[in-house]
C-alpha cells in the first residue's frame, strides 16, 4: 500500500514539473478545430437561436443553464461542480 501511494505521489510531482508542449497545432488536419462545416448539437442550437427558430428561457436563479441543458437533452443531475484548493477550475 505504501509503495502504491509513494508511486502515485512521485508520478504526480514529476508530471507537474513538465512544461506543456503542443504536439500538433490546432489547425493540423488531425485536429481541425477551425474547419467546418460543423454538425454537432451545440452548433445546430446556436444557429437555431441566432436565426430566431429557437429560444432559451432565462431563469432568475440559474440563468440560461437549465434551458440550455434541456435543449441539449442533458440531465441536470449529471452536472457536478467541485470546489477544492487543488482544483484547476
């Protein structure tokens, strides 16, 4: 058990000290973040809202989030927010 914990701690410390190096640029053919046209639920909803075909209802407590989750068919209870000193959120 102690060996497993020591291995995890050592691995975590070693990973933290490594600088970030982008392996592929965002416009690389394997990634193509900026290439279109996009066919995903977010894009379709954004286009529908922009054209006036769809609307999102505003909630005084949660803003547009409940309506957005509903439109995307995402269950509200699937959403989690973690507050932690070590969290990078």
